[in-house]
């Protein structure tokens, strides 16, 4: 008897459920169509440890892979390099009124450089993986700029 009671309540409220679902779907589609497309190009680099034995080419400064990659990341995200990248890739041809500081801030938000070190197994050295990505409204520009950042690394 209780099952029939709940079934009647469900059937009575079913039209409201359909109406709310339809409204939610229409709002979701409208929001999705109104947002501009964003393409994200991503490249993955595997950084190997030095291959030359220390006896053959002794260096005065020892820097680990992670530290070296952090230095490279900071150099790439420097103001000078980012402005050169923006001019080279012609990223802001449409927005001539943007000042250099706004371009640099925007590029720093759109470029992602993540460094991940894999786990050490049985005494072997771990591999370091660098993931570089760039977001843009144009897929070709996104891919070209991500490739240029990889080249800089």
C-alpha cells in the first residue's frame, strides 16, 4: 500500500520535474553556447639526468633537475621573454590598446609549466616530467605558442 502511495505522489509531481529539467537544460545550453571556446595545447617533456660522468666533466656548481627547471621556468615567465613571445606569435594583434603589463599578466595566466618527479624504484634515479600548456581561443595559435614555450625550455 505504501508503494502505491509514493507512486501516485511521484506521478503527480512528474510534470514539474520535466519542466525543471527542461529549464535547466535550456539554461545550460545557452551558457555553453555563449562562452567563447578555449583550446588548451599541452606538451610533455621527460628530463633525463646528466649522461656525462662527473670525472670527465666536473662542474663547479651542482644543480638538480628540479632546481634547473625552476630556474628555466622563471626565465621563461620573465617580462622580457613573455613580451618577445607575444610579439613573435602575434598574440595581441586585435588588442592594440593593451599595455605591456596587461599582456605579461595575461600570458602568465595562460601558460602553465608543471614539474613532476616520478617515484624512485630500487635505487634508480627518478625521472622528471615537465608539462607545458597554453590556452587560447584559436587552436592553431594555442599549439604554436605551446610549441614555442617547449622550444624555449
